[in-house]
């Protein structure tokens, strides 16, 4: 038979082995749980990071599109100014030819009236003088008539050009106004998107920082010596015992 001391030694050895086994199992499980939780947290952080990068990319693409619209608007504005200037030149040219045509018509009427007055006053005058005067006036009338016809043709062409340029100006001004309104709306939308993305990312980062701080405090509290046991030894009342736990429960994280 074994002695009492030998039995006790055997029991102690068995208990020690059991404790060692439990410690090993706990370490293995704790390590596996820690890795699993760490992988989960890492996955969530990677997903959030990818979403933030995607949001930044969307905002950046909108900025590029808005900048292209601004360039297109600037080019449209330059073209509109050129057409406006072209229309002004066509308008002034038309006005000059119109004045020239009016002057020629007035001169033609003047010569025709002079010829009629000579015919009325032909009685008692030398026929040779009357014929010579009429021939000179007739030559002038033919010349001025040709000039008037040419001026009238030029005037019609100038007015046609003025009409064409005016139509172009109207069309481009309408296009410019539409593009300007569209660009303003897109610019405002892009600025809102960029601001919202920036504020949201800052809020997420701040929330993660706050959550990390709170997590550290909670884990530190969970692994420290329970305040309740220490206070019971000192005979402190129940209300005072619960105070430190209340402070932990009151911690909040802004999400």
C-alpha cells in the first residue's frame, strides 16, 4: 500500500497536469479567438477603407467632369464673343452700304428731276444746248443707276450676312446659357459631394479613434483587480462599490 504522502504527491501532480492542460487549451483557444477577432476587425477596416477610397474617387471624377464643363463653357464664351463681334461688323457694313445706296438713289432722283425741268424749259432755248445738257445728264444718270443697282445688290448681301450672323449669335447665346446653368448646377453638386465625403471620412476616423480609446479602457478595466472585491474587504457600502462600474457603462462612442 502507498503511503498518505505518496497519494498526496500523486494527486498534486495530477492537479498540476490538469492545470497545465487547461492553461494550454486556454492559450490555444484564446490565440484562435484573438486571431479570428483580429481578422474580422481587419476585414471591416479594409472594407471601410475601400469604401472611403471609392467615395474619394467618385468625388474626384465629378471634379474632373466639372472642370471639363468649365473649359467647354469658357470656349463657348470665346466663340460667342467672336460671333457677336462678327455680327457687329456685318451690321455696321450693312449700315454704310445702306447710306451709300440711299445717297445714290437721292442723286438719281435729282438727275431725273433736272432732266424733266430742262424739258419743260426747252421752249426758247437753243436746241443744241438742250440736247447737250440732256446727253450729259443721261450719261450721269446711267452711271449712277448702275452704281445704285450695285449698291443695292451689296446692301442685300450685307443684310443677308447680318441676318445670318444674328441667327448664329442667338443660337450660341442660347447654348451658352444652357451650358452655363448646367455647369453651375454640376459645380454646386460636386462641391457638396467633396465636402460631404471629406466631413464623413473625418467623422469615421474620429469615431474609430474614440472607439479605440474606449476599447482600451474597457479591456484595461476588465483585466484589472475587481474593484468590488477590494471594496468589500474595506467594508465600503454598495452604492460606493458600483460607482466605478457606472462610469464605464456611461462611456459612449460617436458613430
